[in-house]
């Protein structure tokens, strides 16, 4: 005998959750960043391509998904502090997928112009799709608490007063770990205004900049192809073109053919300064001893070709060496790409006229482009990079002839990765001293303001619109 069926409880009929492809994609990207330690700039493009292929996902959808992912990652520290004030448990006890949905919702409420009701309802619907109805109720309750105030109001509540703890205040307000705030402040010097400008610049979406490789394309050619609405001349580099919102680098023949590439203007300035540093004697053999992924090597190779010089590009990691080969493919002058360790080089000492060594580092100078890096790096990472950076610079100085020039570059403004490395090598700390003298790098960046007291150069996002690239130029004396 069949049991009687349970009577249906009165109320609203069950509604299947509606899948929003933009927000689902943004959630998937955040999960990849969290679970696999992936970088958003590598995860997002294939997700966007697949979305375009599988549905009517258009350019506006792609722009919104990109803003949701990068905006949420940049402001993660701020949103964590706000969410923590709205939940009844420590934040570490909130499941990471739930926290990702809450962070996406918080960004829509506090960091975009999406109306409050739409931000809450879309986030709750996303929670129903990816988390289930039960946890969607929790998301709904938390987001409604967040929606009760705007960002400024929340910051007044969750950030400690500046006068009581300046670094912690800036950390919460500008969404940087406290130790990074401290390190950047030390490197920058000055008062509150400068560090706040820098931290704000780190949270802005950076421009995409192209480099027209000399002898292979020109900025005028790129600008003509892009049109006035999509391209602007570079600010400082004579080879640079800045893309506006409508610009798409992959659509340019010059980029597909390797005659131009995507390269931050700060990286261009560093490579050109190394290429133009004054020399006595021959100028025929150049070395890029940490060449991956190949942007600086391609620019150096093009400049070397114009002077009849040959470039040797060396990279330790085979997959990065392949990227260097791709970047240099079609270079009109002589070049060679090898897979080798710059701390145990296969080349003879004292044979190169110019050497570029762009060392591995914490990447604190590119937090605009890789916002998730700020949450992964730890102060202990500096100790791990230090021996490598010193070893690479020492071998670069051994590789250059007397009178030749070495450019030590790093995409970090941290003093432990910049001037401290150079001074340690010159003074023989941690290894044999190398006889070399500083070369003032500032005159090699003509027109660029606020380059400091020299002789080295530190570029800044808030002052120059570039990544925070560092360059020290050294001439071998013995």
C-alpha cells in the first residue's frame, strides 16, 4: 500500500536559479586564482574566449566580467574588512567560494555604479547557481547589511584612525597588506600624500601600452591603424603607443607579426636607457641574461640591429626561453636565444659591451596588473630572492668588458631588491667585490620628470603612469 504523499506547503513556488554568464565567469576566475594560485591575467582571457564561442557574450559582457574580477581582487583587503564586520564568525571560517560571492557582491555595491537592488539580487542569484539555496540566504543577509552604507561610510567604521596607526589605516583604506604599505612608503619617502597617491594608483586599471620595435614598425604606423579613438602617443618613450578603451592589441597586424608588442612604458624606458648608455670602445656584443618572457629582449634586439650589434638572449626556464624566441622572431639583426642559468653562465667573462639583467623579484612594482600578487607575497620572499639577485648582478658584471655597461633592472621598488642589491655587490657583501662605478641613468630618460637624486632611477605608477621599474647603470672599471 503506497504511503500518502506529503501535502505541499503553501508559499511561493520553487523558481530555478537564473544563470548569469557574466557573474558566473567572474566567480570561476576568482576560484581559479584562489584554488590554483593562478593569475587573473592568464585565467581570464581563455574564459572570455570560451564564453564568446558558446553564447552571445559580447564586448560589454567581457568588460563587466573583467571589471568584476580585477576590481574585486584589487579591493580584496578592504572588502574583507567590511565583510568581517557583517558576519557572525571569523572570516577564516567562511567557505572560500562563499567569500568570493560576497566579495563580488561587495564590489558591485561599493565599487561600481550598479544599482543596489540589482547588485544584491544578481549576487544572490549567483549564489543560488554556484552555492545552493541554503548558502544563498546567508549571502543575501550579509549583502543587505553591506548595502546599508556606502564605501566612505564603511571605511570610517572599519579602518583605524590614521593618527593612531597610519600604516594599518592605509592598508584597509587602500587594500594593500600592511607590510607592503610600509615597504612602499620607505622606498618612496615623503609624507602621507605621496604614499596615498601611490596606493591609489595601484588600484587603478593600467593602460595597455604597445612598443613599436625600431626598424620594424613605428608609433605613427600603429596610431594610424588604431585611429584617433583607440590610440594615443606614449608619454615618455619614443616607441610607445597607449591604447584607449576601444583598442585591441591582438587585432593589429604589427602585433601578430611581432613588429610591435605589448610592453609597459617603464620597461621600454629601461631597455632604451641600457641601449643608449655611453660607451668607450666597441659596441657590437649585447647580452640579456634574464630575457624571459622577451619584451625587453625584443626591443634590445631591434636597437642592436640598427647598430650592427648582435644580441645573446639567455633564459633559465625552457618555456620562457621559447617565449623569448617568439618575441625575437623576425628580428633583422643577428641574435641567439639560449637556455642557461645566469648565475652559472656558459659564456666567457668580459666579452660583452652591454648587459641587461632584469632579475626575478617580488613584482611589487606591477600590482596594478597583477593585483592578486599583493595577497600572495610575504616578507620572507625577499630573503629567497636576495641571493639570486646578487648572483645574477655579479655574473652580469663579470660578463661585461672593462668600460662596458650593465643595467640592473627589477619590477619592484622595495629597497631590499633595488639599491641594496647593487651596493652589496659593489662592496663585496656575500661574494667577491666587482670593480664598477655608477652611471647616472637620469639623462638617459629625457623628458621624464621626478627621477630623484640619482644616479639610479625609480619609476612610479602615480608619478609616471608606468610600472614601478627600477634601473641602476654600472660601468665595469677593472
